[in-house]
C-alpha cells in the first residue's frame, strides 16, 4: 500500500484515573462494526464508504509529562500517534491545556480530544492559548461510547488525510511547497488561508492566475499579473486579456482553450495549441498552463506567466553574434563576390523606393530578401519577410516610411561591416595561373604585339564562372539552412564577358537556387528511401548556341508535381489545357504550390521575377521536369560576342548529372 494511504489507528490516552483508561479500552480496544460511521465519513470527505472493521492501538499515560515522553519517543517513527484523548484536570502535574501545548510543540499534527466534566478555562481561553483549533475537539464526561468511537474514527481518518496531503505536497513544485509550509493546519479559517496563499503567490515573482471553464479570469492571482499585463477589474476572458491587440492570436487562443475545457483530448495536447509566448509593453512573457481538477473533473485552468525578456534579449544577442560571424565567414570566403552582392542589394533598395508598380515592387522586395538571406543576413531577411506579409494586405507599393525603416536596419548592419568591407578592391583582376603562364610563354617567344595585346585585354572581362560561383555558394548556404546535403557542379563553357553584362539579371537567379534547393532537392532521408544518394546534385551549366547565352540549372531532385500545379492553377483561374500553358503557369505572378509562405519560399514571386528579368533583356525561360528524376530550367539571353577573345559554341542540351 502506498505510504501516504497507510492507516493509523494509534491512540494516546492521557488521564490520571485508571478507571477511565479501562473505559476507553472497553469502547475502543475490540473489533467494532463501523459501517454506520464509515457512511458518515464518506458523506463528510466525499469518499466511498469502507466495508471494514476497526481496531485501535491504545497507549496510556497517567500524567502530561509521561504523555510528552511517549509522543517524543514515537515522533521519529512512520506511524506516530494519530489522536490523543486528554483529561483537562490531572493533579498534581500539568493540566490538560499545558499538556496539549507541550505535545503540539513536538507533534503539531496530533489530533486532540479534550475530555472533561468541568474545565478551569473557557473555550475562548483555550483557543487563545492553542494555535490549532482545527485539530481540537471537546468530549464531555460521562462518555457516550458511540461518540467516543465516532471521534476516534473520524480524527484518525483526518490524521491520515492530512498526512497524505503532506506527503504529496512534498512532490509538488516550489510554489506548492511554500504553500504547504505556510498552511500547516488544513482547518485554518478561509481568511487566513487566502492571505497565506496570496503571500505565496506574490513571493514567487511570477504571474499566476486561474481561469474558469468559460474562460473568465478569476480573483485568485499574484500581484505580478496586473503589474505586467494590466488591469483586470473588468475580468475579461483570458484570450482577450492576453492577446488584446492581435485578433487572430486571440481567436487561436480561444479555440485552444475550448479544446482544453472540453476535456476530450489530453490536457497537454490541447494546451500545446495555445500561445506559448506573448509580448506586452516591450516585454516578452512565457505562458504555461496547468489543469486543476476536482477529483476526475476539470474544474479550472491555472495560467503561469513568466517574464523572459532578459533571456530573450540574451538569445537575440547570441543569435546576432552567430549571424555576424556567419556574414564575416561569407565575406572572407569571397570578398569580391560578397561586395558585389552588397552593391546589388543597395541598388535594389533604390529601385524599390522609386518603383510605382505593385507587382514589380513585390518582385524587388522578394529578391532583396533572397539575396540578403543567402549572404547570412537572417534577421534583416526576416524583416523583409514581414514587409512582404504587410504588402499582401495592401493594393499599392509599400509605404516609403516602411522602406526607410528597413533601410535604416540595413545601414546598421553596414556600419558593423564597414571595417571589413574596406578590404574589397574593385580594381583587382583575377587571372588564372595557366593564362599567366601562357602570356609569359608568348612573351618569351616574342609573339606578335597585337596578339599579346588581344590576349591580355581578355583579362578585363569577367569569367562567367565568377557569377556562377556566387550561385554555387548561395545554393550551398540554402542547403545548410534546410539541413540538406548538396553537391554543386559548374560548367561555365570557358566564357567571359563584361562585368556590366547582365548585371541586373544575376541577383534574380537566387530564386532559382532557392527553388532547386527548397522545392527540388529532397532531404537525405527522403533520397535514401528512393534509392538515391543522400547528397543531391545541382549542375550550373553555361554556353553559347546560335547567338544565345544559355544558362541551365539542373537538379536531380523529386521533380515538379504537375498535377499539383494543375490543381493550384485551376483554383487561380489559370488556363492549363495544354502542356505549354501548364508549364507557363509556374511563372505566373503569385503562383506557388506551397500552402503557406515561409521565410525561404512560398510567395509565388521568385520564378516570375526571373522570367521578367530575362524577358526584359530580350530572352526567356523554360522548364523541363520528370517526377523523381529532377528539373531543368533553361534561360536564354541575347549574346553578343565580345570584341576580344574567342568563345566556345555550346553543344545541344545533352548534359548528364554526375
């Protein structure tokens, strides 16, 4: 049997008259049918009546001093005395009142029955001296046997219940422990218990309050609740009180609370749907929910509010440090490419501020977010994402004020990076070692001056591998963010071009990288399940064919779910009666197969941005995809052969993924 439920029928009899002890033993010493008494106990304590008989263990003391010694000797045991019957007059030693006072100093849990025919003290005097009226009863002599048995049974059971409560309270939280310590007697008056509880609640330093099953905030609460969250005099519903300025969150909270109180799902499951963190008056608070039951029936919900502002600030600071280190790592990895990307981002800001077309503006903002994210500016990208969300609810371009706020945040980042960006040197020209060796060889063999000039002049061009390497790094960073494994292969066709050529086009290519890594490449587990290598492969291929520069973005991922594309297109009213129209639907503005927009993708703006940029240059984009085998995007841009150097003609698209 559980220790907290062990019966205790040990009685201490304190009286200076031996005959009284004999009377007690006659009444309490045998086996007595207690069914009538148990029924009374069941009504009082709301428990099932026990179909048992009771035998008491009786110990006698003739004087108060002897009784105290017995209590002291039994106190360390698992079952000390439960009830003491104490005579009020016991000359020449202590009287009953002094005996009870001394015994309670040793065992404050002992239930006491004062037995007297006449007392030298009034009840008020007794109460004024004894701090334990809830454990004290008076039995008038001569005894009524039934009354004695009722008192013994009831007080023993009361002692057991109090002991069980103490044992269980030791396993509760610190809040419950403090409450138990301050409520040593379960029978204190309501006013005393309420005052003690309030003191405990206020001392926790947390916001604690209760809510009834209709969602009304009840009166039991700690002082910090209103200090942190505001006045509760109107006793609003909990969802309106905690989420006064966010209707969507309030409705979400209401739904979760209704699931809690329906008591159909486990409480922890329903509570998991309620908000776990809120912000009020510039502070951040965590919310925890506990069920309060009356037996097996849910009675109310306990809400615990904790101020975690300092913790959140520390976490944000730590994330800021990690983010800054990530940005620096990307900068030092390829400072020239990084600085080029920074200039492109700042140019995007200027275009956003002067753009008057909402659709174009959305594309520019989406491109700004994508390029900032792959460079490591995660917090800034989150702010751009919030601006995108705001733009979904308006029919015009974003207010200049919001763009200025975003640019101010960007400038703060640039101030931190300024000492490192100064190392960027736009005048540097990258030369392959093999090209330098070739030039030296031609000089040694006294090659024609015109040939030497033509060969050296090619170095002023930017190899196509430079922007392709930037795309490679973007794809690798995205894969790392999404916890995917990826190998990127580049074939630049040996091409070079002026750095200004397609300068406005390259920033939009981040959307194809995001599309390939987020939508195309599967997780390692998904790839292994389909007998693929856990590493996805992305091929960036370039070449010239028939006067066109062709860029191919090829992945070996899961391919495009054309049926899902068709379904989404039909919902949007897009005509997809032919294969060409179905393919073209992917590039429609605002089209996405994702149900919800995430920080990486899902706005339905990326592919339309790439197509618009390609068409602006007089080119176009097409897509080929096979379920389970991957996707290929082909971009064709008008190509003019540079005046210097020779270019390789690109073969027809027969590339195979490694």
